[in-house]
C-alpha cells in the first residue's frame, strides 16, 4: 500500500508536536511546584525555595518536575530550530531554550542541601559549607533563568522588527522583570518568593511562545 501522508505533512505534524512540548514544559514545572508547595507539611514558600521540594520523602515529584520540564524544553527547542530560522534570533533563541532544558535536567539531578528546617528534621539554619551537588544545582538554576531571559529579550527585538508590538512588549517585559527579580542583589529573606514569581513569568512566556510558534505552522 502507498502512504497517503506526504513527507511535508509528516514534518509539519512532528514540528507541531515538538512545539507543543513547550506548552507542557511551561505548565508542568509551576503546576507540580506550587501543588507541592501548598500541600507538603512543613514547607513554607516564604522561607523555602521551590528547589528544596526535591528533598524529603516526596522529593522525587520535584525531580520529575525538573527533569520532565527540561526534556520537554529540549524537544521544544528542536521545533523552534525548525521554524524560527533564519536570522540571528531565529538561530540563537532555540539554542538558549535548549540550554534552559539541559539546565533544568541538571537541576533535577543535583539537589540543594537540607536547610532552614526543610525537609522536616533538617538544621534550622544554613549549612556552613555547600555540597558540590548544591553548588551545581545553583549553577543550573542560574543558567535556566538567564537563558530564557536572554531568549525573551532577543525575540522581543525580532517581534518589534516584524511589527508585532504586543509580543515584543510582552517578551521584553517578561525577561526584564524576571531579571530584576532573580539577578539583582535583593535581600535573602525575599529570595524564595522572588524566584518563585520569576519561575512563573518565564514558564508563562514559554507557553505563550509555544502557542505563537504553533500558530505560525498551522
């Protein structure tokens, strides 16, 4: 029998599936993170970073959130590579999204140290010296945030050049606010809340970009 599905049709279908991975990635991490943050006994989002949810009896759920989000983001990056090129932003943005994905996987493999009473039974303060795993987790977290912030700012310029002012403003504001919340030297007391808000911002932007890219290949 001869297949009625042409090669371009298959490529289009695969591209849409890959781009849809961006939507799932953008929803998965905040959904699992905040679902646990508000239900796990002893966890206080005002003191504990969502990364700390990787610790304790149910820590595997947050590991899934990190690794699953990362793998989906890498798949999304492949789809973006197919649809955004040519141009500098069209080439660099998929790479940055791929870096975000790899960094999220790393964030699930390397976990922070127990601290501030979490998980239950952990010391009330911070450890005197961070473990190698905790340091690598921090590096992965920084890479994840900065890569998507940079991607948002690059796409803002591309959208502006295409006359898509709404998308340009949304991408620029999301990236700028996330940078202010996570990269500037604020007090440590507000860090967990700031990073949680920053995670919501970049996750929301990832979902929006996924929808936009899928619309363009419809």
